[in-house]
């Protein structure tokens, strides 16, 4: 799909306007209700759907299919990010009325960092087609690691600050408590960060870890930088509302890691086949409609089996508690994360 500089500028301005509206509406710190989170989640999904349909009518069916496949993949991978966001909020004891501001700024930082990743990835792919082998192998390896983590009995559930975050804290210093929405304060004549700023940086920089698998994954579905960027943008911008909407549901998605591993493994194989095809080897290539069907199918099956498993687990715990036996401990929400 040929994208002019004018379209790029208009798209970025349009996304910036949507972010500004979102920020203006949520500028006052408050506890986000389920109704508010649900309404805005629907709004972002509808906007993404309209954008995809716009690509269909003003572009072509392939561009539209690639966008929807990329958006759904990035959205499903971003749900996994929410586990870590929960740990970060708990680690820094973020007041509930400030969490929506933390997520908004944190997601903006993540979007900027991902844009850099996308630009770099597009440049590398344009110059070296063999990089598809590396992307494919990395995704298959990541899929295997996800399965290993899902089967692990470890119950580490604490967020560990990355080196960049620790160095920033050491350089600027951190205030001992939250001061509303202020990001910096002057203490004894020295400018220091508030805990709110630290949490925003934690969420933004931690997303780099997830970008390492999500960016190669979407490049496995499309090599168009415009579609890669917009799919990432729409997936990330609705993440804040999704956090409040399904926060209590996260623990019930016990098979999510298995579903994501299947999706990443599938895209990894697709990338390897594409690399072989580019090298002149006659191998079948996986079409976008088939990819979209596989991704949606895996997510539906994963969600259904997760809810069934969670319900059975709850019934067992209730039965054991009724018999006077100690209830079985649930699986940890997320292993420790360190960048």
C-alpha cells in the first residue's frame, strides 16, 4: 500500500487529536468505573474497526485484512501486558484515583518507543530480507518460553525495577509520597521526581520488553510500516480502559499464555516460510485471511477454556473450604519481570 507523506501526517494528527480528547476527558484524577471503562473500550474498538474499513474502501482488501490481523494480534498480546501493569501498580502502591493518569502517560511513552522500534524494523527489513529468519526463529523461541512459563510452578509475582529506571531514580531522587498529579518537586532546593513519575516510566519502559515479541509478530503479518504503526497505536491506546474493564478477569484467563504461544509460534512459522519464499524456495505461503481466522479462533478457544477451567477451580476450592480443608492456592498472576 502506497502511503503519501500527507496521509502519514494526517494520521498522526488524527491519533494525536484522539489522545488529546482522551486526556482532556480524563484530566481530573478519579476512580474509573466499569461503565466508563466499558464505554471507552467500545469507542476505541469501533474507531479501530472504522479505520480498518476505511483501508478497505480507500485502499484495498489486503491492507484492511493485514490491519485487522495486526490489530487483533497486538490487542491480544497487550492483554498480557496488563498482568505486569497490575504488578507495577501494586509495587508502587498507586492510589486508585491516579491509576488512569499513570496508564495514559505510560502508554504514550510506550507508543513513542514502539514507533522507534517500528521504524528500525522497517529499515532493517527493507535492506536485509534474511532478517525474517531471525524474526521467525525468535517468535518460535518466545512461544516455547511462554509455554514453559505457563507450566512453571513458580509463584514469583513481584515487579523488579529495570536498570534504566534505577539509574533515573538515583540521578534525580524520589519524593517519599505522592503529590497529586505532580511529576517533579523541589525538596531542599533539589528537583526530585514524585513516585507518580517513576510509575509512568516503569510502565513505559517495561513495554519495551513486550515490543521485542509484538513488533516481529506484526511484521510477520504485514511489512507495511503504516499498517504496523496504526495497528499498534489503536491496540495501545485502548489499553488503559481495558485495564480497568477486565482487571478482575485477568486471573481467570489461565490459558492466555498457551493461546499467545500458539499465535506467536504460528506467525513465526509464517515468517520462516516467507523468508524461504523470498530466497527462491518453493514453499506455500500463509494468506492473511487464514492468519486472521487462526488468530481469532485461538483467542476464542483460549477464552472459553480459561473461563471453564477457572469455574471448575473455584468450585473445587469452594468444596474443599466447605469440608474444612484449606483451599488450594491459585496460580500467580505473572512471573517477575525485569528488563
